[in-house]
């Protein structure tokens, strides 16, 4: 079954998702940078949610710290790939996936290109990403809105893949049960035919007996 959407509708949704994520990420980081003290926990909902301003040299959720330039290159590649293949997307769900991924990737890439490095100097590609969301009950890492968007896009990607929904809007056909009786078939015909035949033999036998 194919559910293909117009190119303009898919690209519009992808762009809107990317812009919303990017703006939410950058505005929240701007607020954090100018409001919260660095390295100090600020409880919002007790231990359930805290704001903890840190600068992260690694990837999402503080993974692989110390490899900032590598993730800058990877983020740039991901951005280019999404832009190049965007016109092939015909699925609304996949547009959301790539919109979330693009917005989150650009959010953290902006930090790496414009923020200070570990020495306090703005160095292209080596900037530290601003993280501030801390949920100790769920994980020890500190993250940001861009990280949430990236992880959400990956979860949705897995769901769509296992659901058989393709990027072009098509869906894998469900396998038919071979034990099901085909529509329009009449299994009683054979049975009736067999009974008729038996009846005929019976009559013939009776007739023969009567003749004797």
C-alpha cells in the first residue's frame, strides 16, 4: 500500500520541525548561558528535573568527550545528506524523523562552531556544546533540547523501519495466510459432487439388485 505525499507538503513539514527544534534549542541555551551559574545544580522539580549548566566537548548526552572536531565533521555530513535526500521523502512520518534530526544536528553544530573551547577561546569546530537538562532518576548524563530531538528521531526511525514504512511513502504488504480459503471458492461443490456420485452408484447398485 502506498501513501505518498506531495513534495511541497513533506518538505514544508520537515522544515517546520527543523526550525522549531533549532530555535527552541538555541533560545534555551541563550537563556541558560545568561541566567544560570555554570556547574551549579538548580532543582526545578526536585530530583525529577534539574537545570545544571555545563559545557560538553562530546556528542549527545556527553558521549565521547574530547572529540569535538570529529562530531563537528559528522554533523556537517549529516546535514548535507538530509538536504540532498530530502526531495526523495514522500512520507509524513519520515519527514518528522529528518526534521527532528536536522534541527537537533544544526543546534549542536552551531555550538561547536560559535561557542568557546575548553581554553575559553572561540575556535571554529572546537566549541563546547551547552547542556543543562539533568534527570538523575533516568540517566547520569546532562543534555539539551537538540539531544532530545536527535534521540527521538532515532526512536521514530526504528519504529518506522519495523513497521515496514519506507521513506518513499510505501508500506510493505502484509503476508497472506496460506491456510485461508480463497474468496469465491465453494468447497461444498466437491462434497456435493461426491455425494451425488455416491448416490448414483447407490441407485445403480439398487437397480442392479432389483433387476436380479
